[in-house]
C-alpha cells in the first residue's frame, strides 16, 4: 500500500513535468501600423533647426506631454503622431515661439499596449506590442503551452490600451484549430490591450490500490466517471477494498468525502459515479487503514518520495 502511494507521487510529479512543444513561429518584422498614442508612451519630438526643442518626452498618466518653452501642456493621448505634430505646431505658433515650425513625432517606446499571456503556458509574461503580433507569436513568447493546458484559449480585449478598462470582447479560441489545424482566421492580430488566458484542463487524481496512479485529464465536457478513471489508471491492483472514496473540494477550499460502492459498480449492481475536475479518487487496499483527505492532499502537494514516505507514516 505504501509503495503504491509513493508511486502516485512519482507519477504526478512526472505528469507535471511534461510540456507541449513550444509553438514555433518566427517573430514578425516591421513597425506597428499607425496607432494612437497612449499614457506612458515615450515620444521623440524633432523640431527642425531648433535643437533646444528636440528631445524625447514620456506621456504622463493623464495623457499630456510638456514641450520646452510652452506654458501649457499638450494633450497626446488618443492622437495619431501626425495629429500631435499639428497640435505642437499650432501651440508653438500661438505662443510665438517659432513662426513656421516643422515638427516630426515618432514613437520611441510603446508602454500603453501591453499583451499579457497567462495560465497554462511555460513562461507567463506581459510584453508591449512594439511590432505586428499574432496570437501564435504571443504564445511563442510564452514558450508554448504546458501539458495541462485546456482545449480553449480565452482572448480578452479591453477598451483602454493599458488593460485598465472594462473588457469589450472575449473570444474563445479552440487550441486544436489554432495549432493542430493551423487556422489563419483564429490566428488573430494583436495590437495591445489584450489578455490571453489558457485555462488548465480538468484533472482527476487517482491514488491508492491501482496499477498506474496519476493525474488524468477530463477532456470531454469537464466530467468523467469512476470506471473511466480506473481504466486510465490501468485497473485495480491486487486486494482492492469494496469501497473507494472521492475527495471533492468545496468553494471554501475544504474537501468533502464521497463514498463510492466500488465492488457494486464493478459488478454492475450500482450505477457508475461521476467525477469532477480536481477530485481525488482514492482506492484503499482491502483491510488496510485508509488515509484521510488531509494526508492525501499533503502527499499530492509535497512532491518528493522522502516527504511522501514521512507523510504516509504520519497520516496513519
């Protein structure tokens, strides 16, 4: 019994260590298409034949910039670079700083166009959209999906480029269509202000008196049954008990115990029992003292053979 529980820990550690191959996508080249200026962007101002006015300035959080020799701040947020050029030219004329100024605006750094990649990816990150970026580009920067990634990617777009505004659109993108079938329509272009979330697929932890303990995915609809999980665990080992137990996490984080009439289910005298994501299915050995839900939780989260051994002895 103890050795099988140790195998459970090893199997789970192995499952966590596997990852899907990183999405292989060449980074896009070129500049961003013309886009509006946002807070915290770094602006390069060039005024012909006026080096004292030529400099880089950062857009303030409230969307304004200060230009030397101008008394009033100039609004930059929401303007295209060409529109900001016109605004600065008009301000320089209005305050009689220059008669016919020639102003050029370029974006030195974007800081108002974050793209966040989170969830079941190898390297969660947030980066700025400083070049044309596709969904696959963003996933490649996150070094691909992990083995526990679910079948759907959630792409959320926000009203404000800095991601602080309310979401305007949430798109559900199937992983198999995007990656396995290489759908061009689903490989959408990102311009900043997007959040990419890859939820983990549901798993059930099968431990105890089974041949292959481990964490098994629930791919179809997020549900499975006890018999399906036992099949994935390659069946029962010798001397199984008549009863198994499902430990299910509640909203408050505690585990509730659900008895399973295992022998009756195997003999088709009792209907199969559903399992849900994050359930622990524990099959004790016949006549063996079974572990508590707390002990099983500690073993599953500890992750080392030595620690698991100590916990098994301590949980008895």
